C-alpha cells in the first residue's frame, strides 16, 4: 500500500489509521504521486477563507473519495484539520474493508488518560460526546473508558508529588514465545550471562535506592518484570529482592509484584523466597488454557502445569495472584477461548488481565499465514465473552491500555475483584509519578512533580550491553537529581 501525503504533516496519524485496517501490509509513505496496487491519497489545500481536505482510496476497480472543509479562522485550526482528515480516512477505509474499529480514530496507547483529561476539563457529558462524535469511538468502548476512569481515580489519589515506583527488569526467558516482541534473551543461548547480570543489577538497585533517598522520594510500588523473573534461581531471586529491601525505605510500599510468568519456571522454593521477603502480588500467566494453542505459540508448558503452579502459590500463602490471557492467538477461536475463561474462573484468581494479540513485526508470528489469525470480529466476540463472564463473577475493569497492531484495534484490560487492583499497572499507564527502572531494557520515566512533563532515561536494551557498559548505566542515574533540582526537589514539596 502507498499512502500519499499532500500538503499536510499528518503522516503519522494517517499511517496508523491505515494500519488499523491493513495490519499485514507494508505501508509506503510518499509525498509525490506514485503507482501501486493500492493507493491512499490524503490532501490539504488552504484557500483564502477555508481549507479543503480530500481523501481517496484507489485499488483495482475500487475508487472511493470523500472531502470536507475547515474554516481558516477555526480556533484550533491544526488539530481540527488533523481530526477531520482522520474522520474522512476512517470512513472510507471502514466502507471498503466492511469493518469499523470500535475505538474509532484513536490510535494511541492511553485512551483512558485522554478520557480522564476530557472529563476533568469539560465534564462527563462533553467527554462522552467527544469520544462518540468526534473520535468515532463506539458507545460500548466509551462506556468502558468512563468506567475505567472512575475505578482508577481512587488509586491515583493515593499517589503524592513525592511518590515513585520501582521497576526491576529481568530480560531472560526459558524460550521465546511466538507472539513476543520484547527485548528478552532465552536461557538456552544467553544463560551464561545471568550470574554477572544479577550481580550488576543488584549494584544498580543499590545506586537507585541511594538516589531516591537523597531526593526524599516515597516508594509506592515495586514491580519485577521481564522477560520471566522466575527464570532466576531461588538464590538469585533472594539476592535481588534483598538488594531492594535494604536499598529503599519500604515504609509506604503498597504493593510488591513479581511477574512469575510461565508456570514451568515456578517452584515452591522460589515462591517461598518471594513470600518470605515481602512480595505481595504475583502473576502466573498461562495466556491460554488450551494445550494445542500453547504448543502452537511455542510455550513449553501445559495447562496442568498452570493449575499446579497456581495451587502451589496458594499453598505458600499468596492471596493476590493475577493471571494473563491473550485473545486472538494462532489456533485459538471463540469456542476455545470461552473454555479458557471457564477454566481460569474455576481457579478464581483475584485479578485477570486480558490482552489482545498484537501483530508485531519482530515476533515469530510472521511465519503464520493471515488465515491462522482469529479475525477481528472473532476477537471482539472473545472480549465480549470476557466482559460477560468476569462481570458476572464480580470483576471490574481497573486499567486499560492499547498497543499498535492489535487485532481489530482492540484493547488490553486488567480486571480485578475489589481490593486486588494492580497499583503499578495503573500508575505506569496513567504516567502518574516517576518510575525508576533498573536492569537491561529498563526505562526510567521522570515525572514533573506538579506538572505533565516527563523525561526518559534509557538503559541498554540487551543484557550483554548492560554488562559490558555498566559504568554508563550508573552514570545515567546521575541525571535523576538534576531533573528534580530543575522541576522541584521532593523534600520541599507539600505532602
């Protein structure tokens, strides 16, 4: 597909909209007319009093056109032009593809953050109108966004200007799942790096704690993610968790999560270490409860192992357990997914996170043909099954985000029973406060205490880079204090 951008700078939004409808196609963006089997033209012409916007879709024997006008004196001229252009393109592509994405022209990761801002600035009624009429979001998804905002509010109010969360990255997995695009290394090839990585990670944790104490920051949540943190031995887990416990003031910590992840890496000894050292929440992630689908996506464990790991965690004393699922996996369908929901509800976890499959270019899913993927309407049916069954069983949505290239432009939702919401998930998606990150591929996000500005500090992506250039990792931590000196020292902020 060729996307022609003529007379405007909205190429990013136009490309993302094309990708909603053509997730498998390579999209070539040009600024001069070009020949291709499929050409989408988006054009802006500013006249004396008004601006004309024009969109055309041309493919084989199909030719669809649409146009609109924006007054040049419009108070928010540039944003209005971009929105109207997006509406035109969305309308044409929905017509030719016979498919209307329920999140409308929204392509960003954080629709809940947008809804919250609109509700705060304009009130719920106008926010609802903006979503449904301007952004073309369905009534169903608009209601979901409003419900999620209300649920998140009680959690966001707990955060203070001096609050922060800690993320610890363990970018290793036992093997690579077909759908995964994260920068992780599997132990068969990179396991020899683990001992040195753990040693240096503990040092970065200690340095991060020193900086946090110097600034008077208040630690709210801790999250060990990956990768698969339970790829570590019980001794390595203990070593890193103890590094956190001695490096930070834990007086105000509301939640300590370890993403236990794949059940084939979970042992009673590891669970006991986590429990004894203060971990309060874990995630056991089957992704599906269908053995044939697990095999198809390269997860080397069984449904029986999921059940065993969950029972073991309960026996050790964990009461706050999340389970992750993915809708739209190759080989899955609505009937199998409904059975997965049934099996997970039998286990009765306090929280369930349901992701929509994202068709990432760097994942192994590219080896499958398009017919192997559940169609968008079938994934919608899967998510409808989730909502119906989880609401019936006492779960409510507490956070929501989206990824690029998800099937049907659909969402990822965290569901929980009352009192079992994942605070870290809410804080990172809302960008409520600073996240200090340690480990390869970790991204520290420094949040202005009394404003919206965010500054990022990136660690090296790969474990071997992290090890080889560790001095640079520690040097980058020195950027944290100047940020707070510029935007307000937390020890001087009202509490």
